[in-house]
């Protein structure tokens, strides 16, 4: 159905987690969703977790919950946001998703959901290679988990290429962060407002499919 919808995301983006049910509904309509990581919260975008940032994140998470119904558990608050000596860094989770792309093409959406659920509901670690590998293995992506643990040059190169493309697409479309959707129309890539992900689903579909 039409050209693929490009989904620009970051695994540690709470609003991306909030948008997960909408992505499921788009897929159920027969739309092909291309998951394109942006690296927004890795590298220079990563930071240490501290109480100030934890409080900010939790307040934001409550807004996401109120708007989307997506759960953020007390376990997440206690063991992720208030964990000591940890970082807010999506590098390992993004690499894990790239490993799924390599070993189970087309399953990256399922892998992203598994990582999001592990973090926001189960309070699991998805900011270290070991933590991400454990989540992927539990979710049925044993090959990807093993590939991630090896972290060879080819996987790192693919990650760098995808993040470069994702970040470049985000900037070229002047998108206000993630999540963001883009679709090809008349040979040109068009941004679908992120607000559309959290409004009327019929309106979103119209924005995607209208010539």
C-alpha cells in the first residue's frame, strides 16, 4: 500500500513509546513502515542520569501516559530513572535494533517494542550491550543478541550509516525531534507532523496517503 512510511525514532524516546500503538495500526492497514534510527540520544546526545533529569523524564512520561494510555511503571521509576551510576544513552539499544535488522529483517518494529516494554514496564536495563542482548534473547531474537555481543565492525558501520541517514533526514525535514514520520510524494520526502501521531488516526492516514 503506497510507498513505505519512514519512521524516525530513538529507543529512549518516551513519545516514540507512546506512538507504538499507532505504528501497529498503520502496519495493520497494510502500510510498510521503515524504521530509521536517528541516534538522537546517543553520542553527543547521551547524558548521565541524575535526580533532576529523572524528575523531568517522569513528569514527561506522565503526560505521555495521559495522552496515549501507554504504561510507565513504578518499577521503571525505581530501577531505571533512579538507578545510580547509569546513563541516558540509546547507543546500545539502537545497535541492538540494527542487529535485528541484520538477522531478522522486517522485525525491527517488534524488537523496538520489546525494548520499550522492557524499559518502561519491566524496569530493565536497555542502556548496556548486556542488558539489550538479554531483552532481545528473551523476545526471541537470539541471533541478534549474539550478533550484538560480538559487535563487529560491519554492525558498527551499518549503525553509523543508518544514524547518519536518520539524523540527516530529521534535519533536512526540519522535524522537531522524534517521533517523526515521513513519506515520499511526487518524488519528494514530506514530513508528517508529529502531532498527527497523537490525534485522529483517520486524519493521520489521510496525511500519509493523500497525493
